[in-house]
C-alpha cells in the first residue's frame, strides 16, 4: 500500500555555527531588499525538527543540520558549477545567501547540501571545481560510505540536499522562503503487533508469532548526497521534493550482503546485516529508527530485501523456548495499485513493514529464505515520501499520580510535597539541608505525613532497567488530595514508576546517574539506598520517615497525546512503627490507654508505663523493598522483609534504644496516657527473627523509684510500613530490679497481645492548620481552600509576602521565614511572594 506525501515538508533545524562559506558579517547594502543589479540576495528559513526519540537514532538527529557544513552551489545551463554562493547566518534558523544575477535571462540551478561527510571546503570548490559538471562533482565529492549497518550511535546526522529547477536569477525571483531538505538515505521500520508509530496495538498482536531479529541484504555500501535532478519531481515552487528513481552514480558499486559476482552472500543461518528487534511485551515487537540504508535499484537477482527471524507456535501450550526459529523473506514492493512488483529503495522515504498475519513457520535457514518467496507470512509494506513525525518521538505527555497508603493530608491540614531540589536550600555552612519547617511540634505526626526530596523514575517492566527520571509539573494537595502531576516520555514498551521520598537523593544529575546503573531487581541491595541507623541520645531519630513506592505496570497505549493517564502509587514507609500501651484496646485517634491504675476494678497490681528499651535491631535500613513482588507492593502490601545491615544487640542499658514516657504528663502526643505513640520506628528485621524489649514501669503514678523492668519478646519479624501495637493488659507483679536483670531473666509476667496491620494506621491530629511553602521553583497554579478563621502558616525565603483580595488590595503581609495569618472572610484571594502567586479560596 503506498502512502505518499503524509506531510508537507520535514523540518530541519540550523545550529548556531558557521564555516568559511557562511559568516555572521553583514552583507553589502541591499541584502534582504533592493539588491544591487549584479547580485540577488535570498532570505531562507529552515524550521526546527521534532522532539527526540529514545533508542536508535533520534528524530532530532534525523532532522539535524550542521550549519558549518552548509554548501550553496550554483550550476549554469550546461549543469557545470558556476559559483559557490556566500551566505550570512542571522540566527539559528535564518540565512541569507547571495547569487550573481542573470545578465541575459540565463537560468541557474541552485542546490544546497549539509552534513556531507566528504565535502570539499569552500575554498577547494572555488579553486578546483568551478566549471566541472554536476555529475562529476556529485560522484567524487558528495558521497558517504555505509560499510555495514548505519551506526546510529556514531552517525548523529544524515546527509541532506535541496535542489531546484533552473531559474532566472533576478530580484523578486520566486524562490521559496522555507527550504525542505531531502535526506540521502531511506529508513526501514519493522514491527508486529504495533501501530504505524511503533506503539503496541493489542488489536494487531499475533499470539502465535514472536519476531526476534531482522537481516538486511542488498543495501549499497555507498550513497550520494547529491542526487540526479532528473530523478525528482518538482513542486509548485520549482523545488525538487520527491524522488521518483534512485540516484546511483556508480550502479555497480558493491552492496552489503551481496557476492561480488552477484547473488546473496549467505550460508545457512549466517549473512546480511543483523538487527535485534526490541520486545515490547504481549507479543509486540518493533524496530523503529534503526535501519537506515542508501538508495538501491530493483534487480530481481540482488534487490534489497529483509529476512525476518521469528518463531511460530502452532501449539498454544508449548513454551516459546522450545519453538524453532525460522526465516521469512520480505521485499521492498510497490503497491498493487501501482503495478506491484519489486520497488527501488528511494532516499528520504520511510518504509514500514508491518507483519499482519502468520499462518505457519518460515524457511529453516536464511539461505533458503533468500531463494524463495515469502511463505506463511503476510506483510503490509507502506512507504512515505518523508520521515513522518510519528509519536514514537518521545513526546512528553502528562501523567497524574495519586499517592496512596499515606493519608498525610486527610485531616485537612496540608502536607508538603515537592521535587527533591525544590525543597532544599543552602545551610549556613554551604551544605544542603531540608528546607521546610514542620507544621506542628509534637507527637510524631510530621514524620508520618510530610514529603520532601521526592523523585519519580521510570523503569522498563520487562527487564527492570532504568528508563528516565521524570520531570515535575505540579502538586495538588487541596481538599485532602495527594495528587502529583509529572511529565513522562512516550515509549513503545511497558514501564513501572518508582517514587522515592524523604531521602538524601542529591542533585538531579547525580541521582539520574546513580539510577541509570540500577535495575528493579537490585534496588533493595544497592548501597546507595541503604543508610546506617545511628542512635542519637539513645534513640533512632527520624526527622521524616523515608518512603518509597512502585506503580502497577503502565502499558504504552495508556499514554496518549491530549489525555492524562492516572496511576496510583502506594507509598511504603521504609521502617516499622511500634506503639506500646497498657490496656490500649482502642487505637483510635487521640485515645488514652485504659492503664492499670490503683483502685481500678480487677487491678491487683497498679502499673504506670514509663518507658520502653529496644535491645536488638538492624544496623541499616533500605529505602526500598525487594521489588520482586512488585504487584503486591504496588497495591500497598508488604509480605516479606528486606533487611539491611547486620543485627545490633545491646548487653547493657547504655547501648539500648531508650524511649521514655513521662507520667502523669504522659506522652508528648496530645497528652495521651498509658500509651507510647509515634516514638519507636525500627528497620525491618529478617524473617523468623525476634525483637526483644524491656518495658519500664511501676505502681506509683508520680514516683518512679519503685519502677521495675520486664522483658517482652516479640516473636515476629518487623515489616516496613507496618504498625505494631504491643498491648500489655495484665501485669501481675513487679519485674526485675534492673534492665540487665530483666534481659538475662525470663520473659515478663505479663499477658500481651500484638496487633499488626498490612498498612500502617496513621493517626493524624485535627489542628485546622494550612501550610503554604513559597519558593521560586514552584508553579503558579496551586490552589488552597480553607474556612474563614483558619490559621494559615506561610513559609517563604522571599523578603516579604502579601495577601491580596480580588481587587489586588493588600489585606495582610508577612516577612521571610515562618509567619501566620488568619483566613479572612469568604472570597477569593492571592498570596504573592516575589513574582509568584498562590490562589486561596476561603469558603
């Protein structure tokens, strides 16, 4: 099926470089208007190319122009070189060149060349080639060699040419303002189960066939940047825009994969130029922007062709590993409406080979496949006179993430979230420190809901390799939402997202470099995401809990232009939380433990909790779990621990982790009694291990001199993102006199229950506080909603901020650092800091 002229022209960008033929000096008076009689000045604009693609050659590379290689050649009516036109570069896309005017109505042909690898210098062209024929110059000076496959990693641009029909050079001559450059090579794309953009298409998948590799035969080892003008069709502007025949200045030049005397060079399964085909999952596979070849003619004996290596599975229950590889030949063919048959390979054309149907295995060897027509395989060959701007070009599309499993804004007070650089500033010593303050001072609420230093990375779902570090767009934390909007590149393969937060991630460049050498399978064991647990003041201190999460698999077809895909990410705390209470049956927010107070019914031995000692724990924690059970983790479920470091076990109280609880003042957590909440956070422990605690307390509410110690053994490993509630509900007698005695003795005379949750229960205060953080990196589209009278806490590095009403009248002001304002009457307001604005709606 032929598909010609999908687009008007391909954009090609000029870089801001120049050579001896092109200068940034001003041309003589008359340039750009009112030219002198002996010269004509032409202004030409070349527009920029498409966005880059990921693997193989990029769309930018396909359209890139090295302005230093620009040559503007002028040929006379005998097709001999008459002049090399001088030109001036005005900017990255605008050039003016000077032509000698026609004297007696004679016509001249103008051609432009860029990226020509073997092009002579301007000086050499002017001294050695003036008066020489077009054909001689094209064959000897503007060629490129392709001995083997086109190396997309080294060849970062493609030779290009633009030519025009001969015309009289005179003022106001009809020369196009936009010049379309013609690439000197063709591109062949091959796919199965994909659309014309190389994106997986479930409707096109062939369940019984797997495409593994492609071999190219018959491609010329030399191509020529300057084609034959008579091999082109001119458009209405006299520009030569479409090749109708190949330009082989030396037709007998050697070809890749052909024998010197003719015929294909293949023995058994060996021969041709081999290309692996990337697997996209679900039976889809595509090799796009990988095969580039010079023009070739159609000769039945040695025309350019492809041999597809694949496996056909007739038994749906068979393993793919047990299916033999066979080979199928496919040719560059004309559409049947154009007479069918073999077709030449033409420059600047894209050929798409789409496998539509496979009815059986192919030939047993490459050699046999080359000698026969294609069997058991139906391929649709489409061609375009251009390299279309397909959606495989890594277009950045929006993606919405809703952070689940961490209700850090569920009570109406805002949580913090931001990218890992926006939330860091230089401290007084020139180093980096967390930027944001905390919204309240006690109880440990902050560490369970604040996010900063957030990073999101995409990994391939098939092999777990790193794909890209994603750019942030905005956060929406209003109305209890935890929404993060990011930009993600379209890819033709499935991916998962990994979210990291509250960890020393460093700079974007450093993090991207570190992530690029990781895979999903080695995250939990990678040293960069392990951190030592160093006690301070007898405790493991966590300013904010480190979090990580992984998404479900995101299919490539979910990411479309104009649509916003939504993905939930379950954030998992990297540590376990342990709460200890006395008759703490009600674990609701803000509830005391019942305790064992003196005089209470049934209490034979009063007991008041005054602290907990942790005897053993792990020396390190891992930021991320083992992502082997990715689907369970994506759902917020942790079943197996990912312990890091070595066990640490204390023998004396000074080496134990110590968490005191004052009574009757109780804990700092809203004055709760008989319960130690949000104080003990511990790394994961190995499966089957125990955690030993020493519980301190005594019979007197206000006197700790009679306190004793009890050994409690938690016979269960600790899992990340789990909350464990140790509920002591019947202490019957005094314990040991010292912590050492308790540790060396038998477990306590205590009856306790251990309650665990798959997802940690997060108790949040209802303080009615809203927080806005103002920093230059933020976008100006964050909207906050609150009620009249609510306290708004503003944190900013700007010297001043102002609250403006709908008429931009200043209602309130504040200064750098932390300050407060009371939400005014109902209405719409804006908070202004520097050049940034935040919307505030008071309901």
